[in-house]
C-alpha cells in the first residue's frame, strides 16, 4: 500500500484512518510505502507517523523520496530572511520568460529571464554579467 500524505486530498487523512486502511497489510505480506506528510521542520514527526502506521499494520515501511528541507534541519540560522544581519539570496526574474536553455550539447547555457541575483545582499549577476566578487560561502551543518 502506498500513501501520499504530502499531497491533497490525502493530507486530510488522519493517522488513525491510515492505520485502519493499512491493517490487512501484515497478514497479506504487504509493505507500507509512505510519501511522508512533511519533509521540512516536522520531518521527525512525519517519520514517526510512517513507522507507527507500519507497526500498527505489522508491515515493513518504505519511505519514498526521502529528503529533508527547511533551515532548521540543516542547523542554518539567520538565513533566508530579508532583514538586517541575516543572510539571504534573491533572484529577480521575469516569470513570462524564465526558462532553462541548457542542453546535453551545451550544458552551461545560462537560463533565460534571470535579470539580477543577489547573494548575501550583494549583487552577483546583472544584465547577463556575473560579478567578479563572490559573496557566498560553504555551509557546514550546525555552523
């Protein structure tokens, strides 16, 4: 059985409801495959939910497309907010013309429709020209 609790309309299903639907899995030798409800700040609760459903059904659990997002999951503080003292990257683009122009033959073609890019508050791309200064930095977990 596969659930897509991240996607509507399944987001409305309660854990108890999914447990009831999953009950026949154990006796049938089935597997519970979960697209978890959250992959951001509440990922641990979403994983607990998937494991609880598997335990209730007495079935192995497979977590599909497992990934984490959200600043908190990577220990990033003061990032992604537009305020003094924080680090944020901004891309100004035209939604009517933005698009990927890279191909297998020309993999480094620049995207269309990107007008300006700011990295940590400093302009790094404008008018098709990349700035010679680099304002970004390598991010290490929890630092």
